[in-house]
C-alpha cells in the first residue's frame, strides 16, 4: 500500500511540474492555454551560444590583462619610459610596413 501511495505522489508532483513548465512556456511564447509546447534541443543553437560565451570570456581576459599592463605602466615611471620606447618602435615598424 505504501509503494502505491508513493507512486501516486510522485506522479502528481511530476504533473504539477509539467503544468508549471507549460504555463511558463505559454507565457514566454504568448500562446493560448490549450496549446502544448514542446521545446527541442538544438545543437546549432547550443554551439553558437557556447562559441559566443567563449569569445566573451577571451575578450574579458584580454581587456583585464591590458588594464593591468596600463596600471603598471602608470604607477612605475621606469617601466613607463621603456613602454613608450617599445610603443614608438612598434609604431615606426607599422609605418614602414604600410607605406
């Protein structure tokens, strides 16, 4: 008898969870209450989202690294002069390559 009651309780909980999920999906997609919505997994969408997340993470790391370098150059005057020499050398090299 106890197994039977636990089975009924778990089924009721699953049904409530499914109803709540459907309610959220119906609100999300603005459809009528009598429509059953089935969301399917899309590998292409997942891949694009994953690549976007990776690109965003890499850009954040690069920006933070450049910020640390900039702060270091601003704080220490000896490093600042060396950095300016390196930047001038890069600028002259780029100028020679372009024109």
